[in-house]
C-alpha cells in the first residue's frame, strides 16, 4: 500500500518562547509535538493544501494515529529550532513521517527525533477515508 | 439588566504540574486562565449544567468576552491552589465573575485576582443569545 | 539492568476541559502527554516522592527520554478519563512505564496506549545520575 | 514615574495552528496571551534585548503583573494574525503596553484588544528591581 515518495525534506523554523518551557528550564516534552505539527501543517500549506478547506469542502480531517519521539538534548528559552518533515510511508488513507528537531541549522544539534503517522478520516464519523486527490496529487508531482 | 445574585463562592482545587510552569520557575501567566476556566466549568457542572449539551441541545456556546487579571504572587511546581468563582453581575446574555487563586486554603496566599465576563452566543453565527433557562434557573434557585 | 517490578497499576482521573481540545472537536494530540505526566507525577506523590525536593535536595530531575503513543479513539470535551501508570522496566538511572488512557472506567474504552521512559539526570549538567534511594526504596517496598 | 515614550507600534505575525484552537472551533481564550507575549518578546529582541542574558547576566526577570483583554471576534484555525505591541507607560521598574490582535493586516479585523503590564524583578527573590540600562537605553534611543 506504500508507494515511492519524494526524498525532499521540508523544514520549518520554530522559536522557543516562555510558553514552551517548564520549570526544569527546558522545553516541556509535550510541546515538541506542537512544533512537529506546525512543520507538518506548513509542509501541507507549501504543497497548496489548507486543512480548513479539507474539512469544509472534502469532509475529511487528518488526525494523528501514532507518535514515537526520542528526546536527545534539551532545547532552551530563546533557541531557534529547525523542524523537519519528510514522508517515509504512504498508504491509501495514511501518511508516515520522519521528523527531526535541530538547534541551529538542520544537521547541527539534534534535539528530537520522531516518527509520526497521520490518518485521513471522515470529519463526522471518524472512519478512515482515502486521502483526497488534492493531497495525493501534491505528493506525486 | 443585572439582578441580585447569590453570594456563594464556588471553589475548585488545581494542582500545579510541569505543564503549567515556565523556565522562570513559576506558573506561566496564560495558564492561570485555564485554571479560571476549570473553576467556572466545575461551578456550572455543580449547578447541573454541562456545556456539551448546551451546544448540542440548546445551540449556544458560552464564550469569554473580557478578562482582567492581577498577578500578585507566583505559584510554583507542586503547589496546590484553590480557584474561586462567584457571580458579580448577571445580564440577559452574559455573566460577570470575580475569581481568585489562592495557595493553600481560600484566603491564605493570594496568587491571582481576576474578573472574567462570559457571553452566551449562537454556536453557529456567534451572535448574542439569551442565557438558556437551564442556567438562569440554576442561578436563581 | 532491569529488575522485577510491581504489577500494580496506578490510576489518575483527568477531566477534559476546553483547554485540552482543538477545533477538530477532540482532545489535541499533544495534550495527552500532559495527562500521562500528571499520572506519573501523582504515582510518585502516592509513593511519597515530591519532584520539587528531588531537585532542591537531591540535585536531580526526572526527564522524559522517549514516548511511544498510539491514538485509538478521540476523547471529547467533558469526558472523564482514567490515566494509568505501571512500571515495565527499571534501570539504574531510568524507569520505563506503560500507560493507558480510558474513557469511563479502566478497561472501558481505550483512548490512548503509550510507553514512556524517564531518566534521572543531574539538574545542572543534564548528565545521567542513579535514581535516588528515595525512589528506589519506594519502588521495592 | 512615567516618561514620554515612542509612538512606534511593533507588529509580529502569528499563524493559528490546531494547538491554539478549542472544540468551539476558535482560538482558546488563554492562548491569545501566548501571542501577546511572543510579540513583546520579539519587540525586545528587535531592540537588541534577549531575555535569557537578562536573567543570566543581569539577574532580573520580566514578569507580567496585570492583563486586561477584550475579546472582540473569534480567530480560527489557519488564520494569519498580526499582533501589535506599543508602550503606553514606563515606570522605574515596569512597562505598560497596549496590544492588539488583528486578522489580516493591522487595522483590518480587530480580534483582541489588551493592556499588559510587565515588572522587572530580581530573578531569585522576586522583588522589584529597576529596569536594566540595556532596556532603558533601547527605549529612549
């Protein structure tokens, strides 16, 4: 069900603000998942796909089905991070991503390494639905 | 438009977790608004009003229209706070609250003092709507 | 490095508030990690271990090194969830947990299944440190 | 204690992601305070002041002492907002800001209007401290 996908890596910058940190002095572990999602959202936007219309016009939502995250180094207040997003797997109704968070440039200090899996579901019934053509078309172009 | 309202003060306990703090070592300022809303939600629940059905059965949402918050002392990781909620004003389509956050017991160390105002709106059009009878009835009993 | 550990499952209730949800109408995926951490924190507290003193008196922090989360069903505004926490692995400087989130009672509707791994580190240098005796003692009693 | 301050308005763009919204379909009310703080942080950064060094080298923190926020219109998933920040008051140990959140360009649709007040405190004892020269110098240049 998985097809060949582009090796291109999309990158999105994220600045660390107070809101992202905790009293341990570092970015709170749950907040990295927000960063990962911003990168996935901007990757889709760069492909020409806005998630609002996906829901309104196509009646589907993209939802997370699994996350695997390895925390390598702490990020701190004020850090400028780079969050990557590349497709490792594409099913009929799902996409698998590999995502990294670096401090400095991509490839510099690895902060977080993650695999995230997204499924396409019916916005009402929450049942699996094939990825709409607008996404598939974007991926294979 | 404001009627006499009960002087009763509702109180809800909130434990401070890592998620609530920032790298300054204290509760992040935006997160107190979550605590205030938990207290308002539980106050409504104690009156027998669940907000889910409000939206589904009555087609209305309760939304915040204004917040005034004074930050008096910092709260820290592990603190057990008490969040109060009392009505100071009741309009046709809105409710005004006074809310406090204390460390320890109510009246001990004042952490935050706030006024919050909530409006009842149409869940679709976001236009003002009279508070449903289920809320008004609860308030005057 | 792994020793036999108690099969006991600790459970902590979590109510879903507006703050936890997103515009998809369900709990936002990153916020489950907050729920998981509340359960781990309360499990430690139930064992008599407060994390504030861990840092102040023992100079150590417990930090997450990995998370694997499988999202099974969406949780909604107003849901009352039960979050479990049981030890599956104990190293010299780390603890592995299995954690579940259920709607209703434990064993009812499975919302999320997760594995989380926590390491003990030096609060200053962020280097691994043996788990302090106060935790080890609590685990083996 | 208040001196004449520049009329210049600083603006910072904020994209609304899933993390910012709630099940009402709009931005969650507490999350606007994060947006306001990002704008204040970037305003300081534009003046050449990084808050990390403020704490490390000057031993001071900037903390919020009060917020007044009026919610005018809801913002939605995917919106691109502009968050403004201008000084209305400057004391020895505090700064008062007026801040607005607009959808589209500054002056287009007003989403939120806020006043925020920040105090300079000792990073250890949380007592008021004069604003460091690096900030005052930036403000009056």
